[in-house]
């Protein structure tokens, strides 16, 4: 972003810039900033890094709460089976 002359405190700040989204048609400056934002994220691999970290965090939570997730899955299957029975009787 800095290469394009734009400075934001965080990677999400560009999208939250109060100058953007004020009209249905984006301004040339807004389009330029959006392009710079995408290029910056691609060049730095930011989205891939975010995704990898998010996946790691989620897998850790799943592992730490495996019994809870197993119970959620069983409950979901019970609800789905009940819904199928109701739908089958309505046909």
C-alpha cells in the first residue's frame, strides 16, 4: 500500500476508510486504493497467511473440544433425521 502512496495502520483499514462506499459508483481514488490493496495482499501473501493461521486455530479448538463437536454432530444428525421424517410424511 505504501508503494501506492497509501498508509493504513492495519490490513483491514483500507476497506474501512470513511472515504469509500459513499456512493453507488466508486471514485477513481477508491478504485485505485482497492487495486493497491489487492496487489499488496498478493505480494505479501497476507490472505494465505491469514488462512493458514485461521485453520491452525480452528483445528486446535476442534482438537481441544473433540467431545463437544462429536456431540454437536450427533445432535445435528438427530435433527436431520427428524426433519426427514416430517418431510416424508408431508409428501
